[in-house]
C-alpha cells in the first residue's frame, strides 16, 4: 500500500487560498480516479476537485467552511500500489493502526452525523434512553441532546405532523414509522401539535460558508469603505408599458420583453453625459477609472445566494438582444454554470426585486463600482394631467452612489436624464 497526498492546485490567477464548500467523500470511503473529492470556492467561482488516483480516503484537510492554502494537502488517499510514488506521504507508525490515527487526527471523526442515518455509523451511537412507557419519552435536555436516528421519510412525516422526534422512543436502533404511530396513540396530545398550530421551534445554527460568506464579506466591505447616498425619483411608465405590450404581441420567436431591457438601453444612452456613474474606484491606488463601455452587472437571486453576472458591452445591444442575454445569464447563474469571466468585470450594476417590488430601495454598491440602480414596483395611481385626472402606471427608481466619486447633483441629474427617456420611450429607439 502507498499513500498519495493530493495537494490543492493553483485554481486561479492570484488565488492564495480556497474555501471548502462541500466534501463528496468521507474518511474510510473508497474513491475512484477522476471522481469528485470536494467543491472549493475562490473569490471568482466554485471549482470541483477530482481525485487523481483510486484508493481509500484516510485523511481530509478540514471541515466545510475551512480555508485551505494553495499547495497544501487537501486529502490523503491510500492507493493499491506498492512503493513510493509522487505525492506519497509517510505512513503511521507500525504500532498505530491507520484507522486509529485517522480518528485521532480528524476533527469530528467519532461523531455520528444526522444526515448519515441511512448508513451504519463507523462508531456506535449512544444507546437510546430507556423510557417508562413503550411509546413516550418525557421531554428533557437529555432527550434533545441524544443522537436521533431516523430515515428521511420518518423525519418528513414527523415534521408534517408537528412531532418532536426527541420525544419519540425507538424500540430499536432508530425511530421508525411504528414508533411514531405508537407515540401518536399514547401521547394524549402531549408535545404533539396539529399542522399549522403555533409552537416553538428549535434554534438552528447555520455556519456561514461558501457563497453566503462571500456575500457577507463583500457587502460588509462595501458599507465599511464606501460612503453611500441614495436618490429616489418617481417615473410615469404608462407609455413605456404600452410600447412593451405592443412589442411583445408582435415578437414572433424573439424573447419576451420585461422592463429591464428598456431600462438598460436608457442607462447606456445617458452614460456618455455622466461618465462618473460608469466607473470603478481603486481605493489603494487612489484612481477612478471612467469606463467607455458599459459592462452591466445584473443582480440575480440563486439558491446559493446573490450573484451578479455581467452583460458585456451592453451599449451595443438592442432590447431583443438584451432580453436574450438577461435570460441566458440568469439561467447560468441559477444553475451554477456561469463562467468566472461572466461574474467579474462589471462597471455598473442594476438590481431589481421583480414582482416583489417595493416602494423604494436603498441598494448596496457592488464594490469597486461607484453606483447601483434599482427599479422598484410599478403601481397604478390617479394623477393630475392639467385639469384632468387620468390613470397612470408609476415606478420609483433608486440609485445609490459612492459620495467620494459621485456628487448628489450628478446623481440627481443622471436620474432626470433617465426619466426623460423612460417617460418618452420613442426616444430609446431614436438616433
């Protein structure tokens, strides 16, 4: 037997470390060559690490959420070959079995994970606490602290019924449907709540890792370093919504238009008059770069958290091309298929809550950019038109700016220029 030490390779220019966001193997499991070992996150993207050899995993570098330096050992795999090979590390002393060495050196190696209930645990779980009746265990601290073993189906059923599995006594090594049935028969309602009933829920500690940690770090750095101010203006989008409906009714096989492509066209048309809006600020160098091209970031909500894919050269695209690119990038972000190059290099960001809307927002700037624009909910209200009252569709538009780079007058003037195009949408298509 030989041991192969798999070191974390250089997975991106300028990357010094990466975060473990998921393990696909456990100590003691066999892994095949090219099978997934772990998912590692850098500042730019999540990268899948594959095993270069086949063998049994004997050591893992850390837990989910830990940061691993580039070049350090990520996993040690015991291969079937003999002799020394590239990546081989020293074996444990002869008087110490390898399994005991791994258990001693791997944090949490002797713990039984709740998520692993379908697989026999490598170390025996604590014996169930004896109960005075075959169906009910009194609610005590010990009952909640003990390991609760149950299949996903039993857990789901208990959740639907509002039953705390810490109160259910298991006849065997884990809680089964029969144990749950017995609890419901003999509990006389103690500790049981019908679905929809109000009841306290257990505290749930959530480790901040992966994308959520990156979002937290970036937002904290942005609010800490950038003096934000937000300006909000109301716009009449009645004519724009009528134009949008007409274009969608005659779109053929082209993508359906939302408000966003029209707003992006308006943003790009007004940027040349206000170049300080489409800029990036290098704090360390003390340099503001005003960009000629508009690489527009599009804040997108995903299961992993907020991501900002970038529409390259948005100023060169028409509403149909923008609609297609918005759809493509949003889908890539939500499915985790967005390339690192599609998630970096933005010069200005648009963020929208879509149908959730809201009267007004105060969006946080996507550092090192200096501005972020947020359209809000469209509502119908009566408005005065001279001496007459008419029904109008109104929308508030928010813009947050870096006050070190953008003055309040500039931000207000820019939004007024946007308003003119939005309220007279034919100008969006005029040369």
